[in-house]
C-alpha cells in the first residue's frame, strides 16, 4: 500500500466507524462514575474515595506497582487512626524525593473536613482493606491528628 | 478476527479519533502465558525471551544480542540492572545474563559499538567484550549530575548523525503546582523546574565527564518525553511525551470524569532546537484540535493557548496511554509504507478510573522518508494487556515499554510487566 493509499484507508475507516463507536460510551458501560456533586460534605466514604483516591490507588485499592502503593496490605492503613489520618492530611509532597518508595506524590488532603476524612478512612479500612476495625477512625481522631500537624 | 483498531487523525489539525480499521489481523501467535497479540496481516509475532522482570528500553546489536535496561534492580529476574540476551551456540534460543549490579534505569542504546545506559542520574558508557557481549570494565560517565527525583526520573537517550547525545529529562512533578497534585493549587510561574528538567538536553556523544547544565538545554516544555529517536531523512529527532494527569481531581468544576479519562493528549513531535512544547503552561486537547491553557495557569478548559508560541504536535493519542518508547523504522524488511515511519510503545494507562484502562499496544505513525507525516496513526500490535475491559494496570498481562530494530529488520518489543521480549517480523 502506498503512503497515500494508507492515508485514504485510515481516514475512510475513521469516517465509517466514528458514528458507531463512542469512546466514552464504551468506557462507561457498567461502571459507576463519581461526579463533583458527590464530593460534598454528605458524600459517603466510597464516593469520597472515588473522587479523591481512586485514580491513583485504583478502584479496588490495589495501587499500581512502582507508582502508587496498595492499600490492601498496608501497615499504615491498619495503623492507629491518628497515625493514618495524619499521613493522609499531610501527604508526601514535603518528603524528600529519595524518602519516597513510589514514583508519585500523594497530595495533602487537609482541605477535607474531619468528618470527610473519617468517612473516607473507614471505607478504606473496612470495605477495601478488610481491617478488623476495633478502633474506627472518628472525626475526633482526625481533629487530633490535624492539631498535631499545625 | 477483531481487535485491530486504528487511530485516525486529521492531517494538520492533529485530531485523533478512536476507530476500528478493516479486519487486517492474522491469527495471532500465542505466548507462553496464553496472551494473544494481534499484528497486521503478513506479520508474525514471536516471544524470544520471557520472565525477565521489568525490562524497559532495549537495543539490539548487529550480532543479534539484545540489551535491556531494568528500571529497578529489585524487579529484575536476575542480579543486575542490565540483561544481555545472546545465542552463543546458535540453537535459536537466547540465554539471559543479568549484570550491572550498580545499574538501574530505562535508557539504553548502542552507539559506535559501545553500550550507553541511562541511570536516573547519569548517562554511562561501556565497552563490550567481543566474546561474551557483556560490558567490560567499570564504564565511564558521559553526562552526570542529573538531579535525584522520584517522579519521571528515568533518562531515555538517543543520538543524531552529527555526534550528539540527546537526554530526555522528565519534570519532577505533574503540573509544576505550588502544592504538588493538590486541588486548586496554582502553577509556579515561571516554572523553576524547567531550568534542569521538563525538556530535552543535547550533549557531546563521546566526551566523558560532562555535567548536566541548563546551558545545554535543547528544547523545553516536555513533561516526560519517554520515547525519542533520530529520523535520518528529516535529520532531526521525533519524540513522544506523556501529558499531565488529574484534570478532574484537581479541577472538578472544570473537567468531568470522562474528560479526565481522555485528556490531555499524548503528543508526538518533531524536535526543534529552542522549541517549547508547552508543559506546564498548556496541554493539547485532541478533541478540540487546539492547545489549551492549563488550569493551573488560568485556563478553564476552553481558553486556547497563545497561538504560535508552542509547537504543534505531529500526531496525538488519547490521554494517559503513556508512550514509553519511540523508534524510527530505518530498516528495509517491512513493506515500503513502514519505512521512515514511527513505532511507539504505549505502556498503558493507570489513571482513567473509573473508565477502563487503555493503551497497552504498539502504534504506527506513517512518516515519509523526509520526515513528513503521511497517514493516520494506527494500532500496529495489540492485545498485550490480556483482558478486556482492564480496570487496573496491575491486572494487565504485559505492558509494552521498549522498542528496537534488529539486524534482520525485525521489530523487537519489550514489556516490564510480563518480562517478555517479542520479535515482530514480516514474512511475506
């Protein structure tokens, strides 16, 4: 096939199929989508996870090797609530590059309220990681963690 | 017989649409783990090595020896950051030797008979033992002094015909925000990271002891140009770079989840001295066919970047496919339409959630002998991920990471998830 012929074939194929294959339509089939409205104060822990965490830690919390850690077998996720809350509130951006084990940076989540962080972390610990949550994360614990950072 | 897709881009506007092409794939060859990779009719694909670990960029010597770089020593199947695949007894099976206990990286190339290896902080060179094919001696530093960074730390390399070494230095952030990856945080203006990163640097290919310096910056505004290669007819390099992440998470009022999954474009460019390729101030929107002002710099998803200030892409691919390597097909074994064209390995997305992940393939961009794009980008080899839909890259069987041309004109494809190297040959 000549280069000109290849171009014609490619453009022709595109015209013929563009109407039949919606990219977003294919991707959305059967999946729930978290929109901005779900990120409000009343959002569930799952909705908060989908809005703030899912793109990096993945839908199941399993992470991406070398890029973002798994939450499923994490000592930190299973740690004492104030320790975990402090880590999430602070993020890893202030750590030196060489102190991070994964390529990407976790941002600070101080912009979330204490209640939102508590709901988010209860979802991560309970629903995703299956931590036996004898000491569930409470807004009060998050507030204590926040106070310790300020 | 399905699964052969084609990306159609309007010439000039560089607008990509995901479309299906006429059924061209032959019955695919099967790898040991049962994954079927489709290639166009007339081509065959055969694994030549498996279980290597996280092999990244590769280079093939004129004697057929394959050299592969490991991004982390800990993920190599053997002890070392360099794998050497040889067939000393000529039985058709390459034997893997792991070496380079002090090495880890992605960039690798053969230049004038010697091996160049890009660690995260230096470009090193090794002479090769003609008997074993292994590096002889401790090697030497060609360019050192690159900054340590966790994001986009690897150093892809390429050479031109005038004795220059090009090093892609990825940006140490997503979008040069005041607060990294933090919702609403503005971009630093000017972005100080561009002084030593986020661009392509040019050094002497053979002088030892050079130090990384802003003065040697050849082009700027490339967030993470993982694939770069010299096109002899055009007498310049082409490169493919990763676009930024997190438009929706960082700016939920401006971008939907669906826009976040598709935007921004992964861009393919010609490399021009002094060129500005737009990061972090802009990004390319292949759906609009325009370069846009980044939201960290006042953009709202609709505002077009200043015309003429930034380079226009040769081709664009939908967001997050992650171009991990690019080569120019300079051999003669493939049909004429492939000669001078670009092959790009897409590592595959991780950040399209909740939509399925995409990429995980090898794309061909038709380019003429003198370096002009003459056709639409098309998926050349597909099926590496081994399942559809794929929701997490963790569940992909293979992720293409490196490309090289062998002395027989075959295309070799490396993968850092299944640790496989394939050979794609044209048999008719």
